[in-house]
C-alpha cells in the first residue's frame, strides 16, 4: 500500500516512520517542496520518497497533519478523493495561547471532511505528543493506545488494522461528531493521554 503524508512536521514524521517501518511505500510532502525533505527521506529508508502535496494525495491512503491555519490551503487543489481514506491528525489550535479555533459547532474533523469531499475521514494520531507517537508503541508488556473516530466503519477498520500492524492498540470512539470531540485538542478529555493496553 502507498501512504501519502501531507505535513512533515513532528507528527507527520512520526507517522511516516511507523508506516515505512512496516513496509509501506511512503510519499512525504510539505509546504516547502520535495527538495526540503531529503534528510527526512534518507532517515526513513528506501521505502520513502519526497513528493508534492498532489503526489502524496494520490496515495492509497493519506495521513494529514498540518497546523490548523494551513488546513484549507493544504487541502485545496488536490486530486479527487473518490472514497480513499484521509487520516486526520490535525488539532484546531490557534497560537499564541493554544486557543480553540472557531469551528461553528462542528468537530475539527468534520471541518476537514467538508474540505475534502469524497474522502473517508478517520480522526487518529492527534492525541499523543509527537515524541510519544514516534516511540515504539510496544511498551511495558502492552501496546500504546491510539484513539480514532469516523463515520465510515470499514475505513476505521482499515486504519485500525494499519496502526495495529505498527504495534498500536486502536480504540474506536464512534462517529466524528462524538468521538472526534473527545479526542480534540484543546478541550477533549482524551487529548495527551498516554495509555497502554496490556496484552
């Protein structure tokens, strides 16, 4: 499977690392262009390459992690989604002060879904600090919990299986309007929780 990464900050790098480690082709992109990603791609290994946003968005499954202010621009001008999965790891944080963005009563992932028509959006990988997300998820006789939510059950199952292969224990919180609110940062009760599911 090819995995596109839109946003190569600390969260995007962590996701790319896990996906490359379990053998997927990874296409990493950022706002500065492929030439800025040479060092990261070398670190990720032979299964990774740098690309444009458009190239990353053509992958079989896309993982999305950009600062909230950049979300509309990062999702504009992309190829048709046609039912492909978009894993939303963004958080609606405004700086300075870590303020919650104005979302019009929606969850952040509902906003993302409205900007990516035709994508099956699954909220995941947004609650852990980047260093924790990047670390080996197999810890202390168990697996690190990764929360996810979404409105498409088969998409969630596929994302859960993907993260399961990487060593995480995926926990389904339900639909975006409910589960997405619980895992949203700032404000969600599950944000930054680092839990281990014992085997």
